[in-house]
C-alpha cells in the first residue's frame, strides 16, 4: 500500500467523522460559550462584591502605629492620637480578619523603657456590600480593633459633617 492511498483513507475517515459529528461538536462549543457567558453575567449582576480594597487606618491610641495588615494586605502608618493613611489596593476575602499591627514608640516613651510591640487580633470581617471599597480599621485603647466598610473616605464609625448647600 502506497503512502498516497494511506493518506486518502485517512482523509476519507476524517470526512466521515466530520459529516457525522460536526453538528454535535458545534453545539457543544456553543453550549460551553453559553455556560461561560451565563456564569460571567451571574457574577457581574448577582455575585458578591470583589476586587481591590483600600485600607484606611484610624488611630486613637497613645502610641504611633508603625504598620499593620489585614489578612496579609499591608496598610499604612499612623501617628499617636489620630492621623492615619490610606493604602491601596489589595484583596480581602473571607469571614474573619486577622489584623496584625506594630506599635511604635515616641522618643519620650523610649526614654521610659518602652520598645516596639507586635500585636495580633482575629475578628469577624463585616459584610461588604456593592460599592463599598474602603475598609476602615480603627485602633482603640486596650488592643481593641473595629472594622467597617464604606463607599468613600468617611468612616462608618464617625459622624459626618453635614454639607451646607448654597441657595
């Protein structure tokens, strides 16, 4: 049997296969595209909020915070008794938040014998709604930490000033 006759037999068998199964292969491909598109549409319209999160630190303690992280996403520093920073962007998922922070010291506290301290606290992560892309982390005295989501830079735990409009 020559090479040419073998190639003709292979070509004939491929043509028979395609004639029998082409309709099912096309339908299967269309079905895969429809399933993928439906999954994408569900995630966009009905799925949970996802994506990058900005961490905003609020400190109400008497020591500066050298740095912190929430579930491994690093945040900024904060001065003692206020101040803070915004750090963008990371992905925070799950039902719990592991907050790790390092307490720094001022010069007077160093002279009193205080040194750097690392703290850890695990607490439930508040429910995130659509559009809430800012996670506010409040550090309070006695190693208390509060977490809250918001749509803008205003913390959900602070009173917002009312905006007066000109008439």
